């Protein structure tokens, strides 16, 4: 995984933890806050799920690239790796042309 994506995931995970930690510390009560109390934890959990999905997608794409018969040839070329290889093979969305050796 790329370092920029890793730092985004770390930042996102830290944000989720900060949100969950701050919820009990809230002291101001405003109209509608009861509704917000039920929504915020759900949003935090949704964010957590999304972060997990973002971690899984690059792993799955890398596995798909590794399973392709031309992956060793492509990744041996300078500048072709886990980001460019799937684009060339069009395995990122499963709708591309199948390339056979």
C-alpha cells in the first residue's frame, strides 16, 4: 500500500477514535441532541467500516494482479507495479478485455 494511503487510513482511524472518545464528554444540550446522540455513533461506525473497506480493496487488487498470467511480465517492467498493472490489465473493475498469453 502506498504511504499516502496509509497516512490517510491512520488519520481516519484516529478520527474515528477521537469521535467515539468525545461523545461521552459532550456537556451542552440543545434541541435535537437526543436524535444526534443516536446518529453520531452510527456515523462513526460507518466511517470505521469504510476505512476497513479502503484497506481491503488494494489488497484484493494486488491479489488479482498476482493471479493474472501476465503479472510477472508486467511487474518486471520499470514503472509498472500494483497501481499501473491492474489498469493495463483492466482487472480493476472486471469489465476489461481478457488478455491471454
